[in-house]
């Protein structure tokens, strides 16, 4: 699905469900993140590189979610921070409220499967020299 489709879906959800859309969209992302992990794990063989948090960003790019640059501060199961540039869910002139809850859910679902840990999350979105940056923090629950 292209970025215009994601934007349309997101805007429609917020229009119909108001603030409840955030929870719905994040839960959708969490389920998709878990499915992405399971798919990668199922297709891996003995010669494959290990599954890492950075693989999530590469996969999202391939899925058409936008041009993601994901950096992870830690590759352990402790607190994880994802810095995402050009979040397709937040970009645009009208992005007055962060709306990257789908990406936040993807991170929670993928990392929970990767490390076998239940994560909670927070997100901070900001503009830096005209560029939109999202910082998604995961913490053990």
C-alpha cells in the first residue's frame, strides 16, 4: 500500500473514531509487526543473518511504508529507542498531532516477538529543520 493509501486510511480512522483511532491503529500495527516477524522467521534458513531490530525498518521500506531510516540505540531486550525519519504517517502540512501509532505498533509487535518480552511504548514526534522525526521508545512491561 502506498503512502497516499496509508494517509487516507489514517485520516478516515481519525474522522470516524476521533481519539479512539490511535488505539485501534496501534493495535493493528502490533498485529502486523508480529506477522512480519513470524514471516521473516519462517523464511530464514541456517545461512540467514540473524533477525535484528534494524530488519524491521528494511522490511517497512519494502512494504511501501515510506523511506525509513531506523536506528536502534540498543539491540538487547532492555529499553529500545527507534528514530524514524520521514514517517509516512506523520508527514504533511496538516500533521498537527502525531499519527504514527501504526509504526509504533509495528515496533511493539516485532520486538515483542523477537525478544519474547511484552513492551509498552511512547512516541515523540518533532520537526527538525523541516524534517519530521519520530522517536519511539519501547520499555518492558
